C-alpha cells in the first residue's frame, strides 16, 4: 500500500521544523496588508466605528477593485493596408523548422499569428524524433529580446554592414598577403550546407582553418568513438529497446549527449503485461535520471570509474583490480549481473569524462550486443575537440593568428582560461563575432556582427546521420542582421543568397523527395548503415581506468541545469523563473552538498518566517588556486558524500538586463574542459536568500498525494491493495468515498467532456510543460523577490517529493525488535537516514477542474464557475480578489495576481516593452492586477479544435484534442494525455479505466477531471 510511506519536500520538513509546521497551518505566508485595503486602520479600530462604517470601507474597496479588474491593458491594432493572402486574422499558421544552437536541438512546428511567431510546438511527423525541451520552448522569447545586437559595430562603435564587410575582406586579403593564419571558430554546426560553405572558404584561403568549440565538451566520448569506429560522433541510444538500463554518471534524462532520450525511456517505464524496464543509476549529483531510477547509488566520480571496471569484469569475464567500498561494490555487482543476464536487452551508458572509460562503455555494449546501442544513425550534434581548442589559445597568444572569425560561440564567458583567450585576442589583427547579443566576446572584438534568431534564418541540419532537416524563417528579420553563411558567400565571391545555396545543395540529401515537400515536413529520413570497425582494446582501457584515484577531499561536479543549460539563454525570464526540478530553486545557481558534508563544514539551510528558504555561503578553491567566493549552498538529499555540485550557465553580465544578472560563473572552474575538479570548501559569512517554491503551496501533509507500489506487488496483488480507494462511513457501512456526494449530479455524457491523464511513471520532471503553459497562456514573470514571497504565477507546477526506501511500518517493526542498549545503538546507526539517498517522485499539479469544485461555492461574485465540457472557468472581469477560492482549494493551484505585471517598470521583463509583448497570445487575456488566475485546460485551443471541425463539416478526430492543450502537446515522454472521455475510442477514455488511475485527494469529494496513475517501481 502506498499510504504507509513517508513523503517530504525538504530536509526542513523531514526534520519536523517548527517553522514548517507553522507555515503549513497559515492561510497566507505573509500577513495581509489590511490597512491598504481598508483605508484608515486606526479609525476602524476605535470603539465608535459601527458595523455599517466597516461595511462602507469594505464596499468602497471591493468597488474600486472591481473597476480596476475591468480595466484591462489597452492594445491598439493597426489594420493591413494590403492584407497578405496567406494570413487570415484570428487564424494561426504553423511552419515546420528545426533548431540547433550548438547545445539544444529539436524538430519543431512554430505557431504564428498575424505574422508573429508566438509559440513553439513539437513536430510529430514521422522521422521528427527530437522534441523541444524547456529551453527550446522558451527560446521564442529570445526573438523579441530588446537587448539584441541591432546593427553591426566596428571598434565598439555603431556602424553598418558595408563597413563591416569591408573590414573583414581587407583583413583576409592582408592575412593572405602576409601568410597570416585565419581561423573560423564556431560551435558544432551539424549543417551539411554550412560545412560545405566553410570548406569552400578554406579552399579559397589556404591559410585558414576551422575550429569547432563546444562550450560544454563531449570530447572524450567523441575521441573514444572516433578511435573505435573512425567517425567523430556520438551514439544515439534507443532506450525503448532495453529491459535493463545501467547508467554510470550519465544524466540521459537531462543534458547528457544533448538529451532527447526521455521519449524512448518512458516507453519502457510504463508497466504493460506485467513488465517494465529496470534502471540502475550510479551518480554523484541528484539528477533527473537518478530521480527516475529504480535503484540509485550515490558515489564519487572516482568510485564511478571503479564501478565501471567492475561491470566490465563481470560482463567480459575479466579480473582487473578494483578498489570499491564493499557495500557499494555489492550494488555494482548486482547491477552488472542483471545486465549480463539481460544480454541484448540491456544497455550501459556513462557520462565519465575519460576516453578509456568511454571505450569500456562501447566494449561492454558490444559484448552485450545491446539492441539500444547502434553505430547507425549516430548523433552529429557534438564535434568539438579539447586538444584543438587548447592549441588555438596557444596560437592566439603566440601571435600566429591574423584574423579570427567566430560564430555561435562566447569563449570569453565559457572558457575557464578566459584571461588567456582575451590576452590572445588582443594580438589578433581583426576579430569578428557573429552573435545575437553584444555578449562578453562580441563586446571586445573588432567587428560585432548581429546574427539573426533561428526563427529568422535559413539553414539545414543533420542531427543524426541519415536524417536531413531544414530551418526556415517564420518572420522577416526584426533588426539589421545578417547570417554568418551569407557573409561567407560574400567572402567566397559566390553570387546569390544562402537560401539559393541551401536549396541547390539540399538536392544531394533529398533524393527521392522534393524541396517543397521537405520544407513542408521539416525533416526527411534517408537512413544510414552501421559503421564498420569497432575494434577496442578494452583490457588496456580497463587497467587505465582502474588506476584512477580520487583527486582530493572534495570532488566538484559541474553540470548544466534544466533551465539555463550552457548559459546562452541567460536573458530569458521564463527560464530564470523556472524552478529547478530537483531543488525547486529559481533565479540562482548554488553548490549542492550532502547532509553529512554540510554538518562537517557547518553549512545549513533554513526556512524563515515568511516561508522563504535561506542558506549559507561557501568559498570554493580548486587545487591550482582558482577561487569562487560566496557561493550559495543547498543541502541536497542524495548528494554523494565527498562531492559537491555546481551548475554552469550563470553569472553573465554583458548585454543582460539587471534582473537577469544572477548567479556565479562556474565556467571559471571548468579547467581543461573537465567537469570534475578537486576543490576545498570553507564556510563564508552571511546568508543567502533563495527563491524556492518547494515549501510553498503545501497540501497540508495529506499522505495520499503520491500513490506508488512495486512491480512485484502490482503483478501479484489486486488493485484494491496497491491503489486503495478511500472509504467513509455511510449509514454505519464502509463505502467508497467517491460514491458519497453532497452535490447534485449532472448528466455529463452529452457533448465533449475533457479529462487530463498524468502518468507518474512517465513523468521525468523535465518542465517542458511549464514553459509551454507560459507561452500559450501569457503567464507573467514576477521576479525573484515575489517568488520568495510565495507569489509565483505558474499555472502548472511540478511538485517533487522525496521518500524513504523503507516504510513507516518497516521502520517501526525494526525499532520494536531492538533489545538492549548495544542493540539500540547498532540498529539506529545501521538504519539509513532518509535524506542520504531518498527515492524521488515528480507530480505535475494544475487546476484539477473539479466537477464539484470547492472554489465555485465560495466565490461571492460567481467569477469562477463550471462549464458543461468539464472546465472550471474564470471570468476575470468579475473577480474582485477575495481569494476565498484559493483558501478553499485543496490543491493550492490558484494564483492571485498581486500586481499589474504588464507595462510595469517594477517587473522589467518581456511584458514591460513593446517588442517583448509581441510574443503574447492574442487568444488569451492579459490579466490586470487583483484577479485570480489558474489553468484553463487551454480553453481557447479546445474551442479552436471544435470550431475547425465544425467548419470542415466533420466530427473531431480521435485524440485531436491532445495537441490542443499546451502541457500535453509539450510532453515528449507521453506522461500527459488530454482528451474527451465521452469519446470512448480516445486514449484518455481508455486510460481513465486503467487500474492504476486515481484522483488527487479522492476522499475530499471534488471529483476532479485530472487523474493520475499510480507510480510503479521495478525494485
């Protein structure tokens, strides 16, 4: 049964902090400023104030609020003088495109309204295998970033393209005459046409070379694959083909190898016919992959290397010496034995940044003949070489580089030895940077060339070998920008535009199709064959890895956060306010430490009186003396003892609004492109204030929020055991709570009736749904200070719950069996602390659209009411902000709009400037202050589907509604399925009949239209 497990959101809650208990019982975490609402509070408190006088104050206040609520933001519309034929006002157009920015990639559909791109959606056509993550969904906001570089700059002064082109051409001519070296420094391009263009440039300039630089390196894995198979690429694993997954330090549900593995992984995680995949995770930081694992073992990177050798020994029958703690070794042996038994249905992946370790991974998968491992269709999205980039820095400082042309990179920010790069840059005669913004690098080069956003650009991409995707513009360039490729064409003396060049070159890759067809679909699949070779000296590699030692007392493990990634989206307020799936902290990066290490060093977190989370500061110093002062600290359950985590991508300053200049630049510690560094750590003075939402919107300690069981119990016992129905007493008889009702029932079988299914087994906590909801519904950004006050406006939140692996019942039995003092001491010492390595569950929570909604009965002005299609509506112009509905909502999903976030300089984000507001969805109201807002089941989209079918004279197609709602359309793992339960053939109707289905807080009697599926662990 699920109810005997203990769930907790934070260490403070686990330890029964008195402040947590006090906050849990408060209706609002901060005192309501009644004096502002009621006017003269002193007059109200006098004995002469009558009840009638009081009601005058209240009446005046509510009237004023009502008037304010009716005065929405004014939007002026200018009609077309000549309306384009392809644009119909009020009707969305969709364009297929593909994005690859050097770090993230996806096959997309871009929704436009009246010529404005307003939302990113997933391309679901056959062959489009990569879905948008949270960062890509938010990337549309970058198009309307008012701080973008708008004109070329030469020597730091505003200029024009003629002057910029002339400066570049004259420098190239001078370099050729003097025999000086020309270097093109770019991110991984994965673009056949651009790479061909660069090859032509080098042919015309024999003194030129192309250097590929990835800010977050995958060089070791690339080197290993290249030495084995002769191609610089990465394996594209298909986890749907594996029944057993073993990961050693690879967060494959995060950013490992670019991500995009969650869809295949989720297919095997949903129990079907009594089976589901099993997942072992060995790691140091608590990651999304570790959170999803059936068995997670925290360990240092040094221990991970030894574990990898141990797995090799068992799989290959070798006997390489291994130095592992016996308890950890037992877990590794168990995983390795099961991996060997799984054979071709097993797969091993690793994120260890060591060529020999990566060679071992390739060798082990070869021995297994793993179906998930194939050398066909390899990933082309990382090509950088650490050695080549290091040599470039040496060449720059030696003065041997005459002209440096950069595109898609920001080495002044991302290089650990940034000072050496800047020093070398000063010795270059001409430096050029093609950039969206005047970033850290573009601000100090000779020519800062404004590059267009990918939604304004043409291009092609080969994300995996055998696939060909096109990037097409969805809007004309907003600023005076020019593509890097168009400039290269000009430098090569080639006539025409890059569009012409791209179209001509694409014929090589689209044989059997046409340009128009591929442009319409966005992707074309050619297919590829497995690579020959694969000869690996695994024994030598294993011996080299086994000799690895721990670098020092603490290992710093650098990683990229789900929100900001490598940092190129640092000026994106949606991503800054996006709570990290694990820590639930926004607007910050920080070090994560284990509870044991925190106590040893004297570091701590605490929840203060207003519900905010505070934490210590620490100073980190690397072995070679690089220091990072005053780094905020999060005590992270599950962090491996002896390791600390720190996210890259923060600490940027150049060309960012002040509000977005947050965090510390961890790239300074990324020495030698190694994500693991030996460091010392010491407590610093002061206390940091976090914007953490984890302790907010508490569900009052109710224990049946998450329901889970094991696969063994799921298969062997009836659903009544592992999906227990809440019971109540009726006429002295125990009956199911859902059968007892104080409300009148209505016939809901006519017309559409919407339900949302959420499978806790498939949800990885990635947060793509959160950002998609922001984009679709004009959800405002409120900033760090307001988030800290529990005033975030997210319509959808993803709660993260920790739990002990043992149950209350099991703990109690063990405690009761203690005999004597010595037994007591040993037993309590042996019992694992829940905070050391908890299990994790993610639960998306939005308005549950209750058929018997508690919010509706308490609204004095009927602002919230129910619709026949199952949606709980909000009439914003009726809402007077009493917040009774929020108080009466058991799910805490309603958000009060404390301020006007639109056109308000106090909230200087995208809604505060004309350009940023271009992203707003015209089908959704922009709310004024003083109203309650919440999830609407994207009613504007569901009605659009109904009207489209009506216009075409047909019924709504099966599952057509699923892509109408932002969250379910964005969910690449299939955890969210939306649809009409009255259509018995729809997927959501079938899911509603599943034995795993349950409603949140069923015993309350709200009858929600959102239902969940019991989480099953294959332990």
